[in-house]
């Protein structure tokens, strides 16, 4: 096997991993702060993908420009979902929250899929722009433009999220609530509002990931669970509490998948993530970058 | 009256944690709250701060009914508290712990630089100024207690509830804490202090309230309370009465 093939595969792994990382950011944020596992996260990614697709298909809005519609739209969807469903769960204790959120998430997944088939049809769709097949070449390696955009957007997003969480008024409230909602509450933080903003933000991040999926891959009504699973593997790999860690874990998963495809053949590619999932849970339950309670 | 607790009860299933507890707290006073473990002291703090709802009864603060208010609203009205088991935000810096309470505790509209200046002033007050930048998780138990105090003070409380702040401290540290509680009174903060160390309660309280099995069994001046046969029987024990 030539060095060129190995280098090209690793590069592909980094690029696909960047998308995994972005897809997991919202799930990690919601899980970390609300202690709620939103299995329907993938459906939000699907919805974001379709929103971009229809904006492109019907109004010829560039998918990257469509983010100005998609992100607020998914923020709104997240707000409604939280108000209608998840706000009731967060009043329960932590264990009950996870159990109930899993059930609600599965329900939402089924509803989301059914509605998507009904209104968007079951066909696979993707956004094919004029630049979809463009690629940069350097030192013999091919860097597809739309895939590279995922890496750039991911890095910028993580920096912005870090600044938001550490420098802003709401970010500090989110961090405090994630650590101890009772102490946060007694410090004057409106925990319910913080939960709402966090859930809506997580949904908005899923919307952004959805746009990238529709540009880089394809979307269909049944992609939700696949992306939830990818995001969940990344969250377990990374652990909670670190946005850069989550993104980096996504990249690691991408690299692991492409490396295994190189070594053992592409039929084992999907299995690698699940094997990593089990190994990390067994030997380091707080994940690679997760924070252990002091 | 700053605080009026009127016939407050709280039950958890079949357990009556508080039973018709009534008392008032005058502004500027330090009140000692004592009683055996499980007598309802922390539950009383929890219902006053809005952490858990009352089963019945009324709580008024500055003449306004706060019984149904949520914890953040109670905090913004001016009631702060520390926990028996200290609970700082471990992954935040010492400064950020206090800054968060400065930002949200009293007024929700403050500029970050003002909050930071105020947080530094409070850290100086509790001698944690030099540790401002380190994570709270790196502090020792004593410093974590002072950070807890700083966080509570950052909410600009008119009434501060101290839940066994002096537990686990050595005699010198207890003395230091008692002096600090006295200073709080001097700067106009009304304090209710839950404590098992009777010397500390005696030296800093204007009045003492005694709870037993969720009921108020006595209230009065510290010197009278330690001679009260009901209190001796329920809590202090005959050994204390003889000393």
C-alpha cells in the first residue's frame, strides 16, 4: 500500500471526522447540561438537512447562506420541543431524566421519520452545487472543497462555543448549571431558562450539522438514527464537559474508521466506532477528555 | 420584620420534616438555629430559599409573601445560603464561582467588569484573593468553605443562612468564623446560623431557636436556652447543663 493512499485516507478520515464532531456538539451540550439524552438529535440533523435542501431547491439559496435560516429555525424547533416535552423531564432526578428522555427521544424519532416520509418523500436527496465536486490539490493529495469546509466550520464553531461558554453572561450560567443546578439556582440563575437556551442551542447546532450532511453526503428520512449513533459514539469517546474534546473525538472516530477500512476492508468500517464505544466505556467511563468530579 | 415564618410544615411522604414552625427574624440580628440531626434545620433552610416547596404555611420576606417563589427569585430578593456540604462549581475558577453569583444573584443586568471587580472585593474579604485564578477543585476544604461564603455574599444577601459553616474546622478556624459572622452583622447582614458548636452559637447569636423532630421547642436568649430543661433533654444533654 503506497504512502499516498495512506495519506489520502487519513485526510479523508479527518474531514469526515470533523463532521462527526460537529454532529456531536449539540448532543454533548444538551446531555452535559440537562442530563437528558436526546435520541432524536439525528432527526434534528435530518430536519436541518432538509431545510437547507428545500431552500436550495426551491429558492436557489446557497446551502452555506441558508444557515442564516436553518440555524434560527432549528433553534425555534428546539425551543418548542423543550417547552412541550423536555422541560417536564428535567424536573425529575438524573436517573429518571435519562430514562424518560430516551423514551421521548425514540418516540420523536419515529414521528420525525414518518412525517419526513410523508412530506419529504423517502428518496435520498443531496445538494449539488456548482462547487460540489471542486477540490484543491496539494502534494498529490485531493482535498474536496465541501468536505474541507466542514473542518473549517468545525474549528471556528468550537472556538466560538468556547468563547461563548467562558466569556458571556449566558455561557457562565450554562456552565454553572451543568455543574450543579441547585447551587446555580441559589446563585440567582434561572435554571429553567438556562435549560431552554441550552436545548435550543443544541438543536441549532444539529441544524448546522444537517446542512453539512446534505452537502457532503445525502439526506433521507431514515438518516436520523445513524447520525444519533455517530454522535453518541463521539460523546462517549470524548466525555462530557469539553467542546474541543468532542470535536477532536469526532476527528479521532473518523480517523479510526478510515484506518480500519484501509487495514481490514471497508466492511468493518462501521463496526470500529461501536468497538471504540465499548472499549472506552469499559476502561475510561468519563471519556478521553471528560471531566471527573473532584 | 425582615423574615416571618408562619406555621410552616413540610412532609416527605409519611415523614413530617417540619411541623407548624413559626418565628420571626428582625433585621440586623444574628439568629442561632440548633437541634439534633434530623430535626429539620436544613429542611427549613430549603423551604425559606425556595429550593423545595412548603406543604403548608407562609414565608414573608420584607413583608412580601415569598412562599411560592423559585430559588433564583428568592436569591434575587436578598436571601443567600451556604450548604452543609460545600458545593462550589468545581471546574470553574475561584473568581468565576463568585462572579457568577455577582452576575445573577442580585441584579440580572450587570456588566462583566463590574461583576469581576465586586467578585475580587469579596474574595479579598474572605482571604481568597491570591487563589482567584485556580480551579475551585484545587482548594482545600477550609478554602472551599470560604469560597462558599464568598459565593453566598456575592448574591448581596440581606439575610444569609449559614448551614453548619463551622463543621469540621479546628478551634482557631471556628474562632475566625465566629468573628466573621460578627462582622457580617456589622455590615448590616442578618444571619441565621445552623451550628452544633454551642460555644460558637452562644458567642455570635442574639437569639436562639431550637428545633426537635420538625417542631420548634424553644426560642429565646442564648443564656436562657442553655438552661431550658426542654432543650437540655432534647438536644444539649445533662452534661452540657452541668458545665
